[in-house]
C-alpha cells in the first residue's frame, strides 16, 4: 500500500516523441556512417516511430488494434539500416524494396496482425522510404522536413521549432479525427468524475437521488409499450421468411420490455421501502446509480443495445417497438429502419430467401445481395420496390456522400457522420 508506481508513458505529439527518441541517440551513432543517406534515414525512422505511436491516441481511426510499439522496434530498424548501408554497392545504391520490407513487414510490421493496419504501415514505408526523401523539397507534411544537421544539438534545435500541437493530417488522418479524439478524451474524463461521485443521498433542501429516480421510473413506466400478444405475429403467415424474422424480433423486443418493466417496478418498491434494496440486489443498486447519472442500467444493456445516454436509449426503444407494431397491425412497411432491428443481417438473409422462393430456378447458395443508393429520402418513398426492400438508417463515418453524383467524397470539416439516403437492397443470381 505504500509502494510507488512508476510508469513510462510515450510522450504526446511529434515534437515530444522526436525529442524522446533522439535523447536515446549518441553522437557516435550519428557519426557511424559517412554516407550522406545515413542521417536522413535515421531521422525518417525516428519520425515513423513517433507517428505509429501517436496514431494510437486516435483509437480505431489510428490503428484497428492498438499495438505496443516501443523503442526496441526503433533500435532494431536503425541497426538494420546501419548494416544495410555498410553492405551496399555505391553504384547500385540502396535497395529500397529491402528497406521497406524490413520496416513495414518485419521490424514494425512484425507486431501488426490486422491486414488493413499492415497495409497502412506499408504505405508509410513506400511513401517515405525512397530516393525522393533526399530531395530538399521532400517533407512528411507541410512544415515537417528532414533536417540536414551534423550534431545532436542541431537536431534538438530543429525539433524544438516544430509545432507543439500536431494536425491529424501529419499522421495521414483527416482533420476531423482530432474532434473524435478530443470528444473521447472528454468523455473519459467526465465518466471518471461521475464514477467517483458519492453515491449516497446528500443532506440539504435539494431533491434526493431516490426521488429523482422514482419520478423518472414512473415516467418511463407510463410510456413503456404494452406486452405483445403471442398469436398476433403468427396470423400473418408462419412460413414466410420475413414473418419468421419479424417473430424473432418481437420475441427479443418483448424480452427487453419485460426486463425494463420488472426492474422499474422493483426499483419503485425499493425506493418506497416495500422491498429491501440490499447489497445482494446489485441490479437494483446499479439501476438506481445509472438512472440518476442518465446512463443505461447493466441489466437492460445486456438484453438490448448500446447508446450514449438513457434518454436516447429509451427513445430508441419506443421507435424500435413502433416499427414492429406497425409491421404487425398495418402491414409490411414500404421502407425499413434497418438499424432498428436486433439482427439486421438476419433481415437481409430473410429478404434473400424471399427472392429465392420467388424465382423457382434460383439456388439460395448462389444468390448474392446487391444494393443501390437512391437519391430519395425516407419521406419521399411512396411505393414498394418491384423486388427486394428499401432501407434507411445507415450512416457514413470518415467519408461524405455526394447525393447528386451518388459517390463517396472526403468528409466535410467538423461533420463526423453523414446519413445515407434510402438504399434499395435486392438479390441477384450469381451462378
């Protein structure tokens, strides 16, 4: 309990990362080779080392899997380049394929397990490690050049001139990536603050935690939809693949409604003092704490979906239920909210089965799903498609959508998510 924990975290930013890397380099290592290619190569490996570490802070936007890149990767890469320069034929020059392979596939790439991450790393190696890196005009990004220095002090002086805060574009990311990073960091800080708040009721004239949650529970119970009657979905036709899917969705929705209703009623009784909210009833205690913080209780999340706040989650519950109720009582919708299903993949499979049965000569294992992005919004859909289904509710992250030309474009500044128009999903025979 009286021990001191010492951690050595990688520094934030390219400037701090390069300082840290060069603080481990000696003047002897800088002078180890007389070839003019040595120092630019050394600096480029150091820049790559800072970049791969810095991309981790962007989460899945930086790397699909957060890898533990460390100084051993840098040291091994520098040692390889040093050995390679000793053996090269001056007339033939550097074997760039060898250098790129060793860095992108072996030294740094040896840690990378995801195919797209490997592709990204090889892209860095291909763009930065070639003959053009020795040109005076070469730069990693505007303002980030390869300095020509003779001593470590000169390198440190140059590094000190770099910006303290780096644009995400330095790492090959869109400027919007910084918004995502700042938002996630803020959410982590606020979550930590919320979690360490005292959980007991505070004295004073203000409303108690229990009364706030009790009022919220009453409001939710009033708005909660009624239970489904089991035979309502059956009368629509048991053998139709879409109706089988609908029945599965109703079963899962009914489970959510039951869990929410039971836990809200129990919570009201516990707050009133009718039942005991002991330490054993963790679910009730968890529900009370989370509802007060506008978060989703664990017992609800386990049987449902994730959402940012309790308000959004409950609104989504009502919207999801409304889609299923409409389908049962008013017939099949002209356009489906696909993200409002528990199993969207099952919905597309049911559509594929329906198309296969409509064409007697099709085989299910030879049928593929295709889609067309329409120029219509959900409100503009007035009729059923000739075949397949219309769906909406899909969003793009990391890209924009040009409605006029129906193509992907770069994200607009400060717009992280873009809603796609209605999609026409249909099946085709690929045999």
